[in-house]
C-alpha cells in the first residue's frame, strides 16, 4: 500500500455496528491511516453512524495493480470455479439478509418495501451472473475459404471499474461486480460517497467471505472529485461500469474512452407515464403512485411525468392526490413507506423545482413541504407531491427531479402523447396504460426509450433482460447476454485444416 495501514482485519462482520472505516485492496482491510475520512449519515436521523477513508490516487493505483495480478490467474480458472465463488456470494446474501437490510435502512434511507425489492433484484443479478461462465463460450463459423474453420471465442475484458450510485447502492453495484468476476475479470469498486458501505465495502466483504482470490475484488472509497478521474481513466482499466447522472456520465465516459476502455453507462432519465383514456383507472393509479413515490422517487426509472388523456385528467389527478395523501412519510425506522431524501442538497433541489413549477403556473394539489421527524422540521423527508396544470417545459417536468413529485400533464390524442413523451434528451424507461393491447404497443413502439412497460409502472429490472437506455440515458446494456458481451472481448481464431494455395 502507498500509505501505512492500521490494524488489518479478517472475517469482518456485515452489521451496522462493524468497523467500516477501512478500504479493501489486495485482500487486506486497511484503516484510514493518515487519510481524511468521509462521514456517513443515516438520512432518517441525520446522525453519523460510521466513517470511511477518503482514498487517494495512490490507493487507486494499488487497487488496479492488485486486480491486474489477480485477474491474470483468475482468467485461467475453470468455469466451475468462477461460478462457485459467485454462487457462494448468492448464498451469503441469503444468510446475511437481515444485516444487509439493516445497512440499506441506515445508509440509503430505504423503507422496508424498497429494501426487500433491492435485495431481491441484487440476488437475482448474482444468481444470473453465476450462469455466465458456462454460457460465455464462443462458437464455430463457416469460412469463405475452402478447408478452413473459424473459431469465435470470448475472453475476459480484463479489469472492470464499477462506479455505482447511492440510490440502489447494493444492487446497482453488484449487478456489475458479480458478472465481471464470473466472466474472469478483476474489479475495482469506487463506491458512492453517500453510501460507501452498501455500494462497495459490503460487496468486497461478501466476495472475501466467498473465497475470491486476494486482489480480485478491490474497494476504494473516496470523493469523486479527488479519485473519480483516476478510477475511470486508469491505464489498466478495460471496462467502466457507471450508473449515475448524464452530466457526470459524460465526463466519466470521456475518461474511459481516453484509456480505450468501454464505457458501460446507465445514465439519467425523465420517465413518461402515458395513461390512455381506456385504461383501468384504479389499477393505473396504484401503479402510477408506486412509480412516482417508491423510494421517494429516487429511482432512475421512476415516473418523472404523468401524461394523461384529457377526458380522464381530473379524475386521475384526484385519485393520485388521494394515493399520495395515504402514504405514511417520515423516518424509515418507524415503518414509513416514504422516507428521507439522501442529503440536503438533493432535498433542496427538489423543493426548489416544485416552487419554480408553481411559479410557472402549475397547481400544487398536495405536498411540497418537508415532514417533521422526531420534532425536527428541517428533516430530509419531502411530502409526496402532486402538481396539476403542468406542462412539459416546467422545471419539475423537464428535469430529472429525483424526488416524490408527480407533475400531471394532459394530452388530447395518442400522437400528442408520444410527442410529449419524446420531448426530452432522455430515453431510459417509460410506461403506457390502456385496455387495448395493440394500441398500447403502438404507443410503446413510438416512444424513444430503452424500456417501455405496458399496463405496469416502469420500476422493473430483471436479471435476464437487457437493461439500459437510448439518447442521453446511456451506452450499452446491463444483464443477460448484453452484459456478457460488454465484459468480454471477442477473439477470432481461424484454422486452415487443408493446405491453401497462395498467389505468391
């Protein structure tokens, strides 16, 4: 290590009470030493519950060196051995389910329903990843030259940098880490600064407990402004798996490309929820409320705008207000469904977006304020908010607000609905509600988004289906065969089995 470590730790606990003030490089846990530390707060209580080291560029270099050494040996292991490690991680996630749940609640402000959903999707990604070693082989192609055959093989890409966000920290990190390891790659994780434990350190611990070789999975917490460029643009990086905002993603992608690494990017969204006049309104309202308010709207694939046919507009607004006002909001430690925004900066931006949208002419039907939590008015919990009389160019509609806010915009026909849905730089996820499947599919086909859900809200992710967006919402896809292609290199080997006649 570039800096003198404190006491090294073994067999670490996965509980909230564990000593998380460490980074993980080359199979060793190192305390902060003379590094700065980053405070980690519980968004519900606003109390610090742990600290982590602020890693340096020297730590990043050490992590890459360790990953490179380990990966060269790991790539030679049998598919069964690589699958075994990932399968063991899956089993450990089940064994430590309560601890993982507790960490998500404490670090990311996750309510019970969101924690359950995140653990389920994360475990599904790991289980799917365990199948990749036996699926990622190549094939044999006929040659245009007589007496020759062509072998197309897939080999590990090399070193994968994983840079996850804070909103679904465990899932959005491990969905890249597990496939990378399964396919023979080494990994360097730069976890989110708001959630360094659940988006990085706990994953490193799971792989350590699963018997992954030292150096194969490394985790360097740190501020993006200090080590982000070195992680994304390191000379030894081969794939950069990033999930986050489009603004930051553009920068990360440039760093990756400068190192000739593949940028696997899931970026921002502005999800339209299109409600046609023949939709089952009761079911649509339930799904629409979930799509807007689940995890306080802090989901890249949540509903950002409700586009509703004018003939049912008033009824929809009234129903959505009723749903919003039914939802208990407050500390997730008290069993509330709507919990805190991750930090003050995000909270203040959401409230500012709402205020500007009302000034622009929208009607605040409900919400728009913070919730008093344990006697504290200045909490991070924002009330579920519904805005009617909204238009597509209002602040809360044209920006990815990332909060429990539901602007409702009317349209007159299907063509206008599609035009409104596509009037954004983003193209991640969308949803369409209708009693006529063919009509709904026509609308879905016309929406520029990587994922469109009919008669369902858009917060869906399945481990065997390509996940990603169009336009400014990203590059590449996660899950299934798509992630196997992105985490491997294709090699063509030709074999001339019969002598070939050459013109020379």
